[in-house]
C-alpha cells in the first residue's frame, strides 16, 4: 500500500501483482509522504507478542497500523471517508490463471526439495486443504460485488497503464518499474502449459468476479 497526500493518491496493494516494484516506483516518482502509521517499521514489542504483528495489522488496523495488503475498506476506515473518497485510488490485478501458477512456483521454490507439478497439486483436495492456494484480491479492492477503488489496472499492461494513470492526475515525473522480488514466474513457458481442462475450470470457479470485471480469459 502506498499513499501520497501531496498527489492525493492511494495505491491499494493486492497479492502477486509486483506490489513491491510498484511501491518503489511510486516513492521514487512521487516522494514518500505517506503517514498515519501504514508502512511503519515493526515495533520492538512485537517480538514478545504471542500474536504475529502482521496478523494484528490485518485484523486491527486502527490500533496497530495498516498492513501492506490492507483492504480498501480498512484504508477508508483508518483514513476516513473524506480522504479516501476524495483521493484517486487504484489497484492492480493479473490474469487469475497466470497468478495462480506464479503463486504455486513461489511456494514450491521455498521448499528444500521442490516438486513442480502444478496441475496435479492444484487438483488435489489434500494439497488445497493444507496449502495456501486461494488468493482473495477481490476482497482487497472490492466490497461484496462493488469495486471500491477508482480503477483496477491489469497487471499485464502495467508498464504503459501506470504512467498513463499518473499523467492523468498531474504527475509528470518519469516512472520506472524495477523488478523487485521478481523471479517467481515460470521461465521460458506460458502459464497455459501448466493446465488441464479440469484445473483451468477450477481456477475459473474461484475467481469469477475479477475475471468478469477485468475482462480476463484463459
């Protein structure tokens, strides 16, 4: 999440959408004038807390500050509706089928002996029950069936869409998108190659709202 009070801009950060790169680029072009506790360093007392500080910020942002992936609803509550409704708000979301493969490879690469069998794993009820596989980006920038932010950019178009968006709100500085925390995507092959018809339909059943809202297809 990034907030510029000078440019009256709020970036609502979703998962698996190069959020770190986008924040770095925004801070470089717009400055770092965000306030209100979001993005603050982890406090010293957090190491002694039985509850992880990230969990506290996700559930109680009014008390512990906004989480990097704070929802639009939480940001509006903490900043107040006057600020949230008057600032330009945006989020970024990728093709759900591509995003799911990227998430899988990220998780598997963290294992000592990774096994890259996306289709078999994603179709396994046991794997889905024991692993973090289902993202809820829609719940970050939407409330129920309604999108709360002014615009949702498609991740695949971010290099041209983001500079255009910033130009619309008066930002004339050049913006460069660094590849921060890159490397989770599958090299030299399309995400489509990872799917069978069954797994393809499964992902479609998980994310129908963002597929329809953003016009995505397999």
